């Protein structure tokens, strides 16, 4: 898996970082995605992280060959 930063924005104790992530699945399909991470920093350490990614793209890439029609796996909702 590779990750590449795109940009960051900081305000107060919060940092928003945008990046891309890419990997090749076991079937050889490319899974490239944009990601956003919101980090809260306290006393020079990361106190919390909330990460967002394009779940629809990931689900289509990883689960499109599933029996029953593919699409998103159980428990995954939403998307772009």
C-alpha cells in the first residue's frame, strides 16, 4: 500500500490532512482512493483521529465479484 500527502490545514489543536492511498488487490485490481484524516493534537501528541475515505469506490473494487451481486459489503453505507 502506498500513501501520498496532498495537503494539510491546521487550526488550533486540529489538523486536517488530505491524501491519496493506493494498493493492488489480491485479484490484481487497482484500488486508488482519496482520504481525509482529522487529527486532534494535545501536548504535542495525536489525541484522536477520524478518517474518511471513498467507501463506495473501495467496496466496488474489493467486493465487486462477491456472490449475490457485489456492491458494498454488509455494514458499509454511504459513499460519494
